[in-house]
């Protein structure tokens, strides 16, 4: 069952709201891992067992028609989180004030809504309150 991933998904969302604005790279990284656990909850719900790495998760999302919308929203988060983690000057990639509009509203919230819809569940989460 997906409960463990849903619990981590919620935990990560709660952590985002505690991150200091001086660390936009960590807000993006945690947002990506929030999305990852949402995806893994769905995969567990669907009884997909072969996902053991980023590569196998990405392959499953790209090759399965059911996950087309999920992949369209997940892939930019995956890509941005890698960029922001491995290249210097994270503030050049995203400003704190744009995380809500450019990351959460554009990718995370629609991904979460799609996951809940595919799991036939009501969306359980409110928008994340970011520190100012």
C-alpha cells in the first residue's frame, strides 16, 4: 500500500514551509522529493514493483500512457532539482519569491492533483505556506 509514501509526501510538504528563504535550492530539492513520493505512492497504488532508481522511475513514467500527465509535470522538477543541486549559484536558477508560482503552482500542485485523481482519492493537501 502507498501509505508510507503518502506519509513522506506529507512530511516533505511540511518541511518546505520551514525552509529559510536564504536556501531556495533546498526548497526546490525538497519540492522535487515531495513530487517523487507522490509518484511513488501512485506507483505503489498501481502495484508497480520494478521502480528501484530514478532511471527506472523515469522510464516507467515515460513508457506508460497512464502516467503521461504525471511525467510532463514531474520531469521539469527532476531536471531543475538536478541543475540546482549540481551547479553553483542556485539563486541564479530560481529566486525565493518565484518558487510558489514557478515551481509549486506550475508543477507540484497539478502533479499532486493528478496523482490523487489516478488513485481515486480526494486531494488531501492545502497549498504550502512559504516563509517570507
